[in-house]
C-alpha cells in the first residue's frame, strides 16, 4: 500500500471542494494537507485542471519544498505552503484561491473590517491584508518569500494563526488554513462570503461603522467561548 495514500486522498478531496464551492476558476488555486510527524505535505500538481485531478496525481513534498513522491511538478505555490508548515505546527492544511471578492480586497490593499454579526461568528479582528512584497524580494525566491510575507504580517500585528485562520496577501490573493483540510476549506468559503458581504455593505453605505465590541464579543463567545451554546452537544 502507498504509504501516502491517505494523505493523497485527503488532499484530493480538499482540492475538489474548491470548484464545488465556486472558489476557483480553471486552475486558480490549490490545497495542501500536512503530516507534521513525517514533515511532509500533499499538494495539487501545477496547472492540472480539477476535472482531471485524481489522488494518484497529488504530489508529496517535504517541509523544504522538495518532492518526496509523485511524477508531476507540484503547485507553483509549494514553497509558500512549506514555509507556513515549518513555522506553524498547529496548521494541518492550507488553502490558496483567487476567489473573486477576497482577491478584490487583496488587490485593494485593505483589511476586511468587521461590519456585522456573521463576521463576528468567526473572528474578533479585521481580516488582515499583508503589505505588497518589496521589489528585492520579488526578484528572489518569490514563492518562499510569500510565506515569509505572511509570517511577518502575523508577527507585526501580534496575531496567532490559531485565532486568525485567514489572510489577504496584498496585490495577490487570499490564504486560509486550519487544523485539518475541512476547516481550511471552510475558512476559504467563509472568507469569500465575508469579503462579498463587506463589498456590498460599503457600496450601500460607504460609512458603515465597524460592529460594536459588545456584539463582536457576544457572537464570537456564543459560538467559540467556554460557555458556548451554538449547535448540539
């Protein structure tokens, strides 16, 4: 039996969710799933259309970005994923898309503000937009530097990747992550919906205020706090 069979199956299943959820067009995105004990991750091969993807085509890569198993070239974003897995042991999967509204906010170089309770069900801070990469880094190892760009944004803002599981890379597009692939994909879909809602809200009222802190706290705590009462036991 292929020692990476389950990892490949998980990465394939995760990647197939992106077109189903309307988060990718053609080949504009990828998902990876990590095995931190073996320090490897499975990722979509570069440029392969989703309707041609199969578990056997998923590529296994180590945390240095080197191919461990597979016949195809891994995603061009592989080194970004590798940097994040090396730095964040709690992250089990990473999603990168160019979904329309989240990417529009990334291109606008703007954080997505908390404007309503749907947002506060998931986060208590604005979704950060990392500054565009500096020219000298663009000329270097671009994909690896994108990973460091994300890490630098989190350090500068004193944020935790366990508490904020999504980010916009300025002038580029969104990344999300989670403890497993289902949470990472969920976060990608939530980010796109929040970006869409924020766009519409600010079109209707360009001066729409940030959600007041009492509502931010109430909605986040009722779903995620120690005394949460959302859902079933």
